[in-house]
C-alpha cells in the first residue's frame, strides 16, 4: 500500500512545476553548481517530466530545492516590445521570456537570445517585423520552434536546424520582413569560459 507522500510524488506535474524546476536548474548552472552538459541534460528531462517524483529527482541535490506548491496556473512575464529604429537592441543573458514578445526593426537590428533565459510559459509567441533592418532569434537545443513569416525582397527563416525536446517550450515566430531579414538559429549554450571570450 502506498503512503500519502508516495502517492503525491507520483501525481502528474503541470507546466508550472516544470518551469519552476527549469528555473532552479538555471540558477544552479549560473552559480556553477551544475556544469553545462549536466544542466542541459537535466533541463531536457525536466521539460519531459510527467510526475512530481521525476522533477524532485532532478532538483533534490540543488541549493534552493524545496517542495514547491503543486500545480496552479503559469504566471507568464508581461508582454514585451523591443524596438530598433535607426539603432539596435539586444536581449541576452538571463531574463524572463514573456508569453508574447513583439520585436520591430526599422533601419536597425536586434538579437533575441533565448539560450540563457527563463521561460515563464510553455508557449511563447514572438511577432517579429523587420523593415530595411535585420533581426536574429537564437534558440537553445531543447526548445521547439514553429517559424512562419512573410518576406518581400528580404528573408524570413522558416526552418531551424535540429529538433526540440518533448515537453520543452514551444516558440512560435510570426511576422514579416520588407527589405530586411528575420533569422532563426538553434545554438548551443557556451561554457562560462567561452562566454568571457566572446
């Protein structure tokens, strides 16, 4: 006969629980507690986890691991607008990815780097518009991508190399490019020593 504790650990985890563990893993990687390869491995398993037991096994040995509130709705970061008009923008490093993100470049350019970011929703909608400018969206290996946009005398990437992991966040990219470009690239994270070099 199972105990109440074992029954609750075998309960199905929700998106909020997976996102909380992913953020805890990112904290551990940022502090050097987890190496890059172990971080990426645990992160993929966290997004694919179905039960609280699976999530607890991935985070039990980390500082800050506590029994989280089980379930509840995701609370995405507020919608964000990134503008580059005759200039540029960069969104890099550790930041909270909102459920909806709009980017616009007019005679300018920008970079949205999702590799080190914290996802606050299992699905992210990015609307990207480039007019005589260029933008690049960098996604980490585990994230799933659906990119569809329209280009007139420019380019809008529809495909991205590689497949994401089951259960990982889905990033939908839509928009258009007029005499400009929207590039979508899957890139691995760099080890901390590599980041210092460039």
